[in-house]
C-alpha cells in the first residue's frame, strides 16, 4: 500500500501509486495496456470507477492482498464505463506487477496463485526461471454456449462486411454467444482481408450488444500472419467503452471453446494473434484441459510505467 494524504489549498489530496503494464507482449508499445492499483482498500466503488474513467484504458485492476492466504488476491476490474466480472489482459498485467514488486511469495518454477473475482475464485499460475517470468496462465470460468445465432445478416451489416464473408469455407458455422467468465459473440470470417476491412458502426453495435446481453463481439479468421498461430482476431466492445481492444484474454478463452465445440480445431493448445490492425500486436496462448474442459489463457506482460495519481 502506498498512499499519502496532504492538503492543497485546504483540500485533502490523496496520492496513489499506480502501475502500467502491457499484456500479451514482451515488446515496447505493443499488447494491451492495463493500469494496476494495489492495496488501496479505502477506495470506494465510485472512486475506482472514476479513476478507470480518467485513465481511459480498456481496464484498470484494483488488487487487494489477502493477508491470511498466501499468493491470494481480490481483484476488481473496471472499464471506463463500468465494472466487469473478469479481464484476461488485466490479470496477466496485474500478476506481472505483483511478481515484479515482491507480492508473490515462493521460488518454485510454477508459483500457484489465486484471484478472487466476481467470476469466481480462479487459479493463476506464474511460470518463472531465475526470477524472470516465462509465462502466466489464468484459469477461466467454465466454458458455456449461451446461445447460437441463426441470423447473421444484421451483424454482418453492423460490422461492415458482406454476409458472404462470414464463416469458414470448410465448415457450416453460426455465431455463438459463449462465456468463460464474460459473454461474447464469437464470429468467424473467411480470411484476413475480411477481418481487416471491418468498420463497425459502434452506435448500432453498442445497442445490439445490449439487446443480446453480451460484452462485445470477437471476430476471428483461421488465416494468420504467423504460420504457428491458430487464428487472428479483432474484438469490439463499445457497450463497456472499448471500441476495439488489442488483446482480449477472456474472449480468447471463449474462442478456444468455440473452436473445440464446433470441431474446427482438434488440438488442446492455441495461439491467437490480435491487435495488429491497431499497431499493437499481441500474442495470446490458450489451453483446454480436455479431461474437465477447463480453459487457461495466458502470455507475458511488461511493466513500463510507475507513477503517482493524485485524487
């Protein structure tokens, strides 16, 4: 915990230490940036929401240590508009910051942690060697297909593509609402050209997502830039203040579940590309334990700003 109270012109000003980390990348100016605030338990819900709105990042994570439980943390996630139950990239960012700043205890090659979120108590595994993070993998909520969408024309129109560009040539597919912690529409398109040309009408998409009771739309193609990747993705969530996101962990878990459930990919390991059309390239790893259908999503992150926020 780091906060200082002092007076400026008769008003109490509180200073909070804040960290920025870029998730799903090890390169500067890439990935998806999250802000992390640690052990500031005095903050109200309203103050946390205002901080997230002021920072204008896709998510800000507020982390509290559980002093009676080793390597266990309560984590709350706020977009500029509202609190959400879970966030993948902010989890990877937060546990990178926690590890780098001595909050994670232990020296084993796989440090077992837990995060208490509104989506449940979820495992976070930090793989490290000689004090350097190799990868962080987070457990997602249980994968579920909430609804299959039989009509694609309206959503194609909202996204700005022809309905012939929907789908994967060798499969008869439909968009599906899937959750592994947050509900998203998983939407396949035929190739990278179709994915790149997407120009969503954000006002209409926001209304559509509200009606469908989803966070956003995760669009993907199996055509990739790197031959080792499984799919290339874009994510749109204007309902929660995120027009487009450079890396989306929870949606990547949903996509992995979609690919398995629709028998598109038989492997239990996935590599997803995202953010390249925003000049914020990201690489997201996912894994499905086929014995219990539990989904893990992860990657690396780099801490790049430490500062003080005065409120």
